[in-house]
C-alpha cells in the first residue's frame, strides 16, 4: 500500500486529493496546523492526521518521520492573492520558505543527498506551483518554458517554491515535481475567491438573503477548471519514471464578467441589477490574462479535464443554493454542514 502525506489537507485541493488517493488504495496522512484549527472537521474520513506547520521545521521532520510517506504533496500555502500584499512577509515564509522546509524534512528523514544514497530513490515530492507565476504574461498560452513575471507577493513566493523544488531535483536527485496549475474551482472553493464569491452571492440574492454583490475588475481573464480533475494530474505527475514540471489547465479563457453572467442566469436574475463595482477589490498590480498550454500533461500524463466552464459555474451555484436554503431553515449549522463547506 502506497503512503501519501498531504499538507493543506483542510483546503479545497487537499480534500479532493485525499478522496482521490484513498480511492486509489493509498494510506493517506494529512498535516494539520494549530491548537484548535476550525477547519479540522474538513479532513476527509479515513485520513490520518499529523500535527505540523510549514513555519516550523522540526514539526515537518516529525510529520515525515511519523507518516513514512512514499509521496509528499505540498499543497499548504497562503493562497489568497490580495492577502499577500497585506502580509507579504508571512506569505514569503509560508508559501515560499515553507517549500524549502518541507524539502529539507524529506532530505533529513530519507537520507537523500547523503553519501551512498541512490539518486531518485525514496520519497517523491509534489509542489503546488501556480499560473500566478506567469503574471504579466510574455506569451499566450503559457507552457512550462514561459518566462515568469509574477505580479504579487504570492506569485513571487510561488516562484521561489518552484525553483527550489527544481533545484533539489537537480542537486540531490530528488524525485521532485512542480504542477503549474491554473485556476481550479469547486463547491469547496474558499468564499474569498471570485468564482465562489459570485456563485454564493447569486444564490443568496435569489433566496433574499443578500441584496448586492461588490466586485473589482470584471475584465480579468482566467483559465478556470474543476479542482476534482486537477488533483488527478498531481498523482499522475508523481507516477512518472522521470520527474518533470507540468502545466495543467483547460486552454479556454473566460472573463470574471462571464462567471457573473452564467451564475445569475442560473438563478434566473439579471446581474446588472445586483453587481456593484467596488475599487477596494481592484488589485495594486493585476494579472490580466492567463491561459494554459497543457500539451505536455495531455501527452505524457494522458490527462484531460472532464468538466466544462459553464457546467462548473452551474454546479457551484446549485451547491450554494442548496446550502444557503438549508442555512436559511437551520441558522445554526450542523457539523455535517460545516464539513460540506
Ligand atoms: P486553500 O483552499 O487556500 O488551502 C490552503 C491550505 O494551506 C489550507 O489547508 C491551510 O490550512 C493550509 N495552510 C496555510 N498556512 C499553513 C501553514 N503555515 N502550515 C500548514 N498549513 C497551512 O488552497 P487550494 O485552493 O486548495 O490550493 C492548494 C495549493 O495549490 C495552494 O498551495 C495554492 O497556492 C495552490 N494553487 C491553487 C490554485 C487554485 O486555483 N486553487 C491554482 C494554483 C495553485 P488551514 O485550514 O489551517 O488554514
Ligand atoms: O481572482 C478578479 C481578480 O481571487 C481572479 C488562487 O487560487 O488562482 C487563484 O488566484 C480574478 C482576479 O483568483 C474580485 O482581480 C474581480 O483577476 O479568484 P481570484 P486568483 O487571484 O487568480 C491562482 C492560480 C492561485 O494560485 C491562487 O492561489 O478575479 N476579481 N473582483 C476578484 N477577485 C476576488 N477574489 N474578489 C473580487 O471581488
């Protein structure tokens, strides 16, 4: 039985990846931080919890030692781009240096890099890199060779994580890969990200629980896919004989305005009646456009996405309608509802 350790197991991707690996027969360990982490009940049933924090080197060594994983998936990060301007140093520590600490923990526990250790042997490492690293894009679409020009402290921190992962691969023969994932969403997406903010608001406005939706730049263009599809690519990357980095996305571009239109259309409302542009949601430096060229992932991993953009937005609105209607009837959420985000 293969053993996996997931950091960020309480996040969107962590939950889908844990489900996927359990279904594939893995023993799954999840790193959870904090004394009384309010997200602890998001950990999928069947996952073994180990305490630890990307800010604390010794806790990571202890976690790797306890889980004895064949594969480590480093998904933990401060992942909300606007927050990275307000807490730039913390973002660098967690999202950037946290990767180095995880790599060091693997090196210390497995002995990789010591005299006599065989290159490529031992623990395999997946780093959650991001299309945010492309930032001000130099070409459309973006692939593994596209120049990085990050536009936020988050993007800069991810670029560090990306290069230190590659460096450990080249320096120590570690089987370490970066998945350069484009935006991926689901009903479990955090409420601060634009798709979920829109689908939840459309549902709540429909139910009379909210009057307006305040947004920033409606012209921003992204390549949005379904998180459940993207975690399959993570496992496939670690299953390759030769470690390499892969871009993962759909290759289709849509604007924030498209998300708004489809979400309000799904609940039978005209978005113009409810959306207000609010400068507080406009970023100091914007990533205007992202679009993936996933040829390498499609050819080498045989990975393909299964959920179309419109279906994804409708899936999220439907889930938010059901959840909001339940909350309307039972204002105090049951533990089951907490778990379901
Ligand atoms: P998410 O929902 O925001 O989850 C982030 C996770 O990181 C949470 O489990 C959080 O735990 C954990 N975390 C934060 N600080 C930590 C620390 N100091 N020590 C340990 N754990 C910590 O993110 P996601 O959308 O699932 O994304 C997963 C990863 O992929 C992230 O690295 C993100 O940057 C990257 N990524 C995401 C996308 C996307 O579109 N979703 C695209 C490209 C790359 P708590 O519950 O304790 O806060
Ligand atoms: O913004 C615009 C905003 O916060 C998308 C993270 O998972 O994907 C995500 O980062 C776009 C931006 O995602 C609002 O200006 C307009 O252009 O949903 P988002 P993101 O910044 O692309 C990447 C790949 C990651 O790696 C990150 O971890 O939408 N936008 N109005 C807004 N965005 C938000 N959040 N809120 C608004 O009101």
